[in-house]
C-alpha cells in the first residue's frame, strides 16, 4: 500500500507540472461546499482510498474509491470533521507539516467500527500538501487476533493431557505400586493419549480446511449415505452411553462436500448427541431435500444446553461443561469444524436447545445434483473419446 501511495504522489506531481490548477479555489458559488468531484487523472483512478490534504487538515480532493467508500466526504471539510478521529487528523497534519512520510493504524466508524491502515505521503511545492491513503484492514486484524487466540488455546489444550500423562508415567515408575493401581493408571494414560490424538487430529483437519483455497473440484457426496455409514460405526458407542440412534435419510442428498467432510460433519454431530444427551436419550439424524438445499438435522431429547452457552457452542474450544467434556474425551473443536465446513460451501449451521428438553443442530448445504446426474457424468468421463476419421 505504501508503494501505491508513493506512486500516486509522483503521478500527481507530474500532472501538476504539466497542467497546473488552483486546488484551493472554491467549488461552488457563495463558498458552499459541494460533493467532492475527482479530477480525471491518475489520482482519480488510484486503486486505493486516496485524499489530497493540506497541512491544516483541509481535504482538497478525494478519488473515486474514496467517494465510494465514504459517501459523506465533501471538499473543504477537515479530516477531523470528516472522520471524527483526533489521532488521524493530528498525525496527518504532523506528517505533512514535517514532510515526513508515515504509516499507522486507526479505528474509524464507517459501516461499523473498523480498522484502517493509513499512509501519509507529503509532497513539496508552494503549498504543504500530502496524499493520504486508507486501506480497510479489519479482516486482516481480526484474522490475526483469531490466529493468536487459536495458538494460545491449542497450547493450553495440548498442555493439559501432556501434563496428565507425565504425572501418570512418573507414578508408574514407582516399584511399590500395586497391580490394581498400576492397571488403573495405565487405563487413564491410554484415555489421555486417545484424547491427545483426537485433539491433534481435529487441529490438523481444521488447519487443512483453512489453508486450502477454493472448493474441492467436482467433489460430490451423498449426505444420507454418510448418515447411514456413521450410524453403523457409532452403534457400539451409543450402546455404551445408553443412547438410542435413529435416522431418516432418503438417498440422493448430494452436496459439494468430499466423503471425508460429509462423514466428519455427521460423526461430530452424532458423537456430541451420544456423549452429552445422557443415558436413556434418543438421538435422530434427519436428512431432508427442499428445492436446492440439503438439510441435516441431528436432534436428541437429552439434557440440553443452557441458554447462556448457545451463542458460543460453535466457537473453538468452547465447552458448556469443561470437566464433563474432558472426561468424555471431547476436544472442543467438533462443532467448530461442522460450522467451518458448512460455511465454506455456502451453507450454515444453527443450534436450538433447552435444558431438560434436548438439543437440535441443523446444517444446511446446497444441493448439487441427483445421483443419476453424477453417475452419468462419471460414466461419460470414463468412456474413451470417439475416434474421428482422418484425411
């Protein structure tokens, strides 16, 4: 961005040398301010929000990108009046007055409170002026904060089972430990190892989702088939927790997910229901096709989730009951992965729950075609090309 600002300042200087103009002349009869109108020069088409500003903070011009982004701008306004931000106004004037380029970040209120990267490039001449560029960096800042928080959470989550394992191993080194206690400690160490393995697997899977650009080309998966396979795999686990599993999943619920992603979504939702609904509960997976949308609903009539926890259940590492979650081997990433997959493919995930009544989690994904269409496409791609007559 600094390079773009420098380029804009140089272009403006050249244009002013070839075609000088009075930038301070009034723009409307009677001295009234009218909307900023940009000149038809390189400044106007700069691919950044750019302002020409005097040392006293008066805005002389705003380019097309600036007028589009900040519709309230008017020539003759001061930077402080336009943006109501003392730090921005002060640092812009200081940079222009001193002739020293500067860059900094500032929070501005425009379509919400957002972070902007600001660069000021003073240029010489009869008047002390400068080119001010603003770039919305809110998403980059938010991503960096999320990344830092994620790293901190991962470190904490990995440290907990590792600390437990170290303690267990140190205890097992005791030659006077009786066999019954030793066996119990070995079992606990195995559980901690399994939880650590699951946590690392979820972290790697989530990182893979974030690192992969775009969508898997030509990926198709029948969500109903994923439900059928996953329920068969989880029947022993459901029996262990005393939860009945049921499904209503008609064939042909084709989504743009890969088979791995489809099974991950279904498995994470069903495992949550099995582990947290409570003994005697029933968990049901329902797949429905409506117009161009495939809906997966996993509901249970178990313990439910407290209202205060509902806004946070899709957050990474969030647990409504941390002690219970860790005891049951939860990683705190399952629902976050479900939401991430759904949103990546243009869908979304929602949750409804009442304590003592049960929980319903719904995932909506786009329908991408029928089984026949996909099978025909696969058949066509497997056939050899027709030979053509030559000469």
